[in-house]
């Protein structure tokens, strides 16, 4: 039997022995309504954090809470490993998304229910399922060998669903505790079990709010039309100048720091894009990016500027002949490596303010909660170990993925820990993450446990 097979068999048998107990703990955790964004769940958030500290302490970890001013972070570390072994930092989160619309749930969101091999509950996947199979992987390894193959540190965020404001603030102060060789962020997934992949990059983000003010109050369009500068017209004129007909952002300096892919990097990623499948799935044609790039490139390695919302005047049924006093827009930019969110936010804000026509006032503010992009090398040891583990467990080749989304805490954790990072996880498109009837497969809880344990075994050899 090949080495990977016998290693997996050993892990699988150990998992099966403890599966019932594991599921009990997982369900206990799912019953705690840890919704970070709603103040009425404040006490439940703390209860969930304490539950994790207890659960981890019971497994032999030294676990504690880090206060953040918001919801606490759970931090835990394993006892000393052999000094020659690397340290692995693992990131998860215990907070969940709100459950509304609650009437769309077939069973109550905080009463975990199993149907057809799927566990239905808010947080079943994101991220309590993935967090608890990580812990179960550690317990499995401890049961088998009495100690872990590497030194492990766990950082379990309580505010991921709100862009991690607390952890972002304190992460630098905890540098020595977070120090690690490898960082696993176990909060992702891929489209299907047929084609697993691990994430090596995310885009950065900065968002802005634009307000155009024309008058003290709304004005009659008969009396004032042709006299005042309509703030909505000013706004759409300004926004129209942000992009040219080639799909390029026209803000001076916007692309100056963009890190281009080297030929070698280009070979390591798959930029193939199935336009027909995309169109069938989303009812939209993938033609909105820069003309010079394909949709996969435009959506991952190029920065963007998008209008997320516009408001002003009357947009309801019928009509109302009004010249609105003010008009607003929300914008966001996805960024790529070397672009500084603060700098780009400033460039966009300056450009917009410069476009203000006479007669209106244009105000631009940059929202807090920005984040830098990350692009790691697929040949980093941590990326290779994670990909090998998926390949061993799922029996299919594992690819490397550059994501279009943003995880602001990722570059901060990398910086604080000094570790190279990989994005792991087994959530699939059909899991209804963030939606009613979120669910996770019992089979994938096991796969997750095995993948994590296998990744740590492989990292021990690096
Ligand atoms: Zn998540």
C-alpha cells in the first residue's frame, strides 16, 4: 500500500471511532447563535468563544480569549513539539451570518438537523463546520500519536463576517504569539469535489462613498429645471468618466503599482474561462472587464472599480418632477498586489472631486475596512502540502486558485506571523453559505478532518 494510503487509512479509522462524539460537539457549537453583526447576540458570541476555549482546553490546548473591543478572538496553542518541527498557524472564525429571512429555513437555523447526509444549520459550513473539523483533526492526531507532528496555533476570529475589525486592530500586538512558518486559512472551498483547488491569492479592497449636494432641499423641476445643476446629473457625469471604452479605469495612477504576472506565474495558474457555463449559471455575459484581458484575468489579476449603488431623487412607480437636493453613490475597488488601498482610495477620491462641475459640492469619503491583495507562489511548501493532502483524500489532482474576492485579515496575519499562507476548505457552491438552509455534508466533515491532519503530517516533513 502506498504511504499516503496507509497514512489516510490510519486517520480514517481513528476519525470513525470518535465520529459520534465529534458530531455531538459540532451540534452543541451550532446551537449557539453567534451572529456577530447583530447586537442582540452579544452574550451568545461570548458564550460561543468560551465554549471553544473549554473545548480546546479539554483537548489539551492552552486556550484563551484575546479582547478586541468587539467580539473576542479565541487563541490556542498546542504543547511544545520537537524543536525541529515547524509551527503552523490556523485561522477560522466562530461568528456566523444573520439568518434572515428566517421563514425560508426548512428547519430552525440554530437547531442542527441531518437530512440526506447533510447537516442543516447556520454556520454548518461557514465556518463552524470547517473550524470544528480542524480541531477534530488535531484531536485525531493526538489520539493516535500522543502529540502533534507540528506545533499548532489556532486563531479563531469572532468578527470575520464583519471584516475582522477587532483582530485587524490587535494583530500586530500579538506578533510573537502568532509567529509561525505556515498559515492555513480554512474558510473556503471550490466549485465541485471533482476539481479541488487551494487558494493562493485574494484581491485587496477599498470602498468609497460619494455624495453630490446641490441645494438645501429637493426642488421643483418646473421652477428650477434649467436653472440649477442637478446633483444626479453631476453624479452620473462624474461616474461616467471613471472608465474608458476599453474598460480601463481612467483615474491617473490607478495602474501604476500593479504587479504583472511573470511568465512563470502565468504557467502555474489556469486562466481558462467557460463563458457558456457562466452565462447559463448567472444569466449574465462575462464581458464587463478590460478588453485587453479575458474574464478570468480581469476577475483575479487586474484591479477593478465598480459602482455598487446609486441613490437620489425619486425612482419609484409613476413619476415625481423633482430635482433632488443630493445624490449618492457607493463605489468599491478590488486591488492586486503592490496596490496600497489607502493610496488608491485617495487617487479615486481626488479624481472624483476634480470632476465636480460648478454649482454642486462633491464629497468623497473612504470607508474603513480596507485590505491589501495577496498572491502567493504555488510552489511554497504550505501550498504544496495542502494541495497534496486534497489530492490524497479526494483522489483527484488539486489545482491552484487566485480568488477575486478579498480577505483583509489574510495579509495582516501573514505579516504578523511571518508565515506563507494557503486558503483551504471544503465548502461547495450548493451549500447555501450565507443563505437560508446552509448545510454541510457529513462526508465532507470527515474529508476535512483527514485533509487537515494529512496537511500537518506533510508539513512536519518540510
Ligand atoms: Zn467564513
